[in-house]
């Protein structure tokens, strides 16, 4: 199966390696025509303002938004989750605005810039998944069509809305393939 990783900025190499371990052929997406070759795409962590700007500059914003609206599977991690959100607290930065979620950027404050936390994820087996959070956002509001897959301390950190999946943390920085395999299962 050919899967894309948006490769404009951020942690796309780690996603690539994880997807290859899961047996996928990976296309690094930088141009609109790359979207035609793939069955789904991961929008990686990085800096969401930069990724949003580059999506516009490289003329990927509109075609990717349209595909997302038509049921194309998109998985956003960390900054990628911000890019998928309809609402970003206090920001009008460019984004796909596909998911009915409100995100708070850099929401954990400076003292806990980065941390790890075992998470119970609803769509996986019972073994906790190690969430690696790096200047992470969280979700404080979701629409009725959004399924919450993981949260801790009242903070929502993983959600699904049909073909769209998003999480606050970085599953590509672990050796645990379960979250990526779950995304691939949505593609079928
Ligand atoms: N803080 C970053 C942002 O707001 C996200 C951090 C990350 O992706 N690791 O874009």
C-alpha cells in the first residue's frame, strides 16, 4: 500500500521509517501530483504555523482539504493535529480545518515542554501506549461526530472523525507500531 507523508517540515522521516516497518511504500508529499499516488497521508509534527504556510506556498492546501472532505484518510500528529483542527484557540493561522475539534497550542506550559505518559487508547488492545509529548497541543472541545480515543487529566489527546485521525503525541518516536497500524486499518 502506498502511503504519503507530508514532507514540508518536521518529523516526516520518523513517520516514513515507521510506515516502512509496517510494510508500506512511502511517498514524501511535496507537490499536488503526489496526492494522486497515495491511499492516505500523515501530517507530521513540527511547527504548525510553518507547515500551514508551506501548504499554501506549495499549493497543497486546497487539494488536500478537498480530498479530506471526500473521505481520504489523513492522520495528523502534534502540529499535524493543529493543521487538521477547525478551531485553534487564539489563532487564525492557515490550516486544513477539517476536524470538529478545538485545539490549544503549546498547552502544557514551559515546565513540562516535553514528557512521556502511558496512555490507554480505546481503539488498541489493553497494553498502554507510551505517549511522547513535545510542546504538545491538546483538545478541549469536540463536535458530536468526533470519537475521543484517548485523554488524560481531562485533556483530550487522540480523536477520530471518520477518515480523519489526530493525536497530540508522537507515535513515530516510539518503536510501537500500533497507532500507525490502526491508521492503516482505516484505509483497509
Ligand atoms: N508546538 C508546535 C506547534 O504549535 C507543535 C509541536 C510538535 O509538533 N511537536 O506547531
